[in-house]
């Protein structure tokens, strides 16, 4: 009961509505092939990143293939990764732990609840949530509480991401992501409790 009362005092988490970059387009087979083999593919990559970065490298590809309604998406994956490598080598795109960023990307917490019903996003998967976003959620709770247990922190993160129930897999994945926070100079971790160091 004390934990529930403490949670109710936490500062509401500010979220940004998740914007889907691409919806279904209408293209002939020839047009689809041309797009996936030309600089138009690069334009689509930047369109996805401008709206959704940081985004998992697989999700970026998925947005494009669903937009074009490609039946044999795997046939074009090499081209997609080739364009990415070129732009990454130029410093125009940043890849970190399989997530794609633009140099101007700002890390915010995104409201992902409506993704649960969105064909273009598919099921929310914890390993496709940027670690920096999970850290922001965690720090919001840590900064606005006297102390918080590891279990309570994980439950809070899971709920804020949008999971209706927390499985052991989700818990383990979140614990792995927040592990570096124990070495954050603004966080004190002791006896399973996180507290904020002003």
C-alpha cells in the first residue's frame, strides 16, 4: 500500500505522440523495384528516421517494405543495408546497438500505446525500445521519489512503455538495459534501492 501511495505522488511522465513515418502506398511492381534499387530508397530511409529516430534497424526496413507492400522484402535487404553503410560512413546516420539515429535526433519518451493496434508498427517488443528512452523513464521515477526498489522501477518502466502485463522476459530485458544506471553519478544504488543524488 505504501508503494502504491508513493507512486501516485510521482511527477507525470511527459510523452510525445509516436508518429508513423510511412503508410501504405500504391505502386506497380516495376515502380517498387525501381524505388528499392535507386536513391529513392535512401530518401525513404531518411523519411523514416526524420519522424521516428531512434528506431531499430529492422523496424526502419519494415516501415519501407510495408509502405511498398513488398512480397519479397528479403530480396532488397542487401540494398537497404548498402545505403545505410554509405550514409553511416559519411556521418549522416548514426548506428548504435542496432538503433539508427540522425545527428539531430533528440531522445524523448514516446507514447506507444496506439502502436498496439497499428499494422505498420506491429507488436511492441522491449528489445526494440531505444535504451536511452528507457533510461529517461527510469530517471523520471528515480528523480521524483525518495527511493525506489528495483522491482518497482521495472514495473513502472514496463507500464510506461505500454505493456499490459510484465513477463519474465520483459523484466529481464529491462533489467539489462537499466544496469548501467547503477554507475550513473546522479544515481545511488544500494541494497536493491535506487535513489537520486542531487
